């Protein structure tokens, strides 16, 4: 997706050869036009899959997942990272490490919003090691729902997350693939 690549070059900040900061377009500030275009792109990619629900992990995946769900005309559900007083006590829970946060957190997703007959599309902002994705996929599997695919805004190809999911037979589609961040520069794959 050329618009996304352009925004990454213009507004992304390479922190190290492992970390790309995208807070100006995905994580702290959301670019509405870009977000809606990403939603349209994911909806077009997965339109033949009969998706009934789009899922994501809070918080950075929510905007793109919402745009995708809107385009597909289905509900969007997100897994929380923290239990609150109002959280549904009957939730699926999976413990996962976070590459960017450097901590282990719980993913919680209410059972009432994920059913065995759902065809699920998982959307996320960035995939590095894929730990959050693996955790949410375990939740989807436990629910009995079927995972139709995973849509990733930015895939860091030099880390193993997306590759590991593909090796498990999971369809992973990424809008931008980064081959490396060496020398403080974003190098796109393909």
C-alpha cells in the first residue's frame, strides 16, 4: 500500500535496528484518511472469506480494525490488556509477552462477543515476534470460531512473528513489509 509506505517514510521514526516508532499514524495519533484506506484494503483482501467479526488487541489495532469492520459491515471486538472492575468475569484469558512494552500481559476477550459459528478476521498494527497474535489466535481457537486470516498493517520481516504464523498454515496479509531498519532507514521488502 503506497500511501502507507509514504507515511512510514515521512512520519515513522527508526529508534533502533529492531524498533520503528509509528506514533504519528497508528499508536498515539491516528491518521483518519489513512486508517479508512487501510480498512478498505483489508476488506478487499478478505471480502470472499465470509467474515462475521473483526478482532484486535487494544489499543493500537482498534482504529484499523474498526475501519475494516466498517467496510465489511460486521462487528469489531477487541481484547483488553487489563482487567477492569467492569470486565466480563466470563472472558477468555491468555498470558502473552509484549515486545514493545517489554512486559507480560493478559489478553481478555469476553465470551459473549466471540461465538463458535464466527468467521474471524484478526487485524493488528505491527507484528514483530507475534506473541500477541499467537495469544489472540489461541483465544479464537478456544472459542470454537474459525480464523479466516490475519491482517497486519506493518510486518517486520526481520522478526519471526508473521513467518511463524504462515508456517502454521494461517493466512497473513500485510499492507507494508519492512525488510530491515539498518542504518536508521526503513527498507521495505518486495
